[in-house]
């Protein structure tokens, strides 16, 4: 009887560790996904900023051309 109990306790221990490991993996994956999303926003913000700078330069050149 005691060996059965020991076996069940060991199984329970391993199951708990497995569940904990899976939870940690899920949290890690969520953080990775969030990081990717943040990088995507940063990249798009930079591209938008560069586009606005470029459009500003084009606008200035058009104004110079009209004034000339």
C-alpha cells in the first residue's frame, strides 16, 4: 500500500511540475508575442515618421519651385 501511495505522490509531484512548466511557457510565449507587437508598433511609427519627413521635404521643394 505504501508503495502505491509513494507512486501516486511522485506522479502528483511530476504532474504539478509539468503544469507549472507549461504555465511558465505560456507566460513566456505571451511576453514574446507582446514584444513582437511592440516592435511592430515601433517599426511602423518610425516608418510613418520618415514618411512625414519625406513629405515635408517634398512640400518645401514644391513651395520653392512655385516661388521661383
